[in-house]
C-alpha cells in the first residue's frame, strides 16, 4: 500500500505553489501608502485568503486583508473573490436531484 507517486507530485506542487505565492499575500511589505493594492490585488487577496490564514500561523506579517489599499475598489475586488467561492464560480452550483416516488 502507501501513497502513490502521482499523489506525492500533487502535494509537492501545492506546497511549492504556496511558498511561491506567499510573496503576493496581503500584509507583506509589497504595498505602501504611495503604492497601495488595487482592485486586481483585492481579487487575488480574496482568492488566497484561506491559504493566508494557514500561513499566518507561521508568519505574523501575512494577513488576509491588505491595509494599504485603494479603498472601495480594493474592497469590491476582495469581496467579489470571497463570495465567488475563492476562484470558482459560486453561481454555477449543482442542483441536488431528488428521487420522487
């Protein structure tokens, strides 16, 4: 038994992708009052929020929400990503089929 080789590849890709994307998480020193996070970064931070929560346990600088942002546009992008199901289309959910007899 054991874990198949294909499963290990998926785990390695996910772990590496998380560390590569960690430079783009909210709360890092990538943004300032002179160059705040914009609408598109709001979408990205909304999509990466679940990973940011986990990464926050290991790095106190990583946050879910970027305080240095453009205001309402960043908020709209962030909220759109959160309610859309973190990158998936939240409006296209499967209907539950019930057997009626």
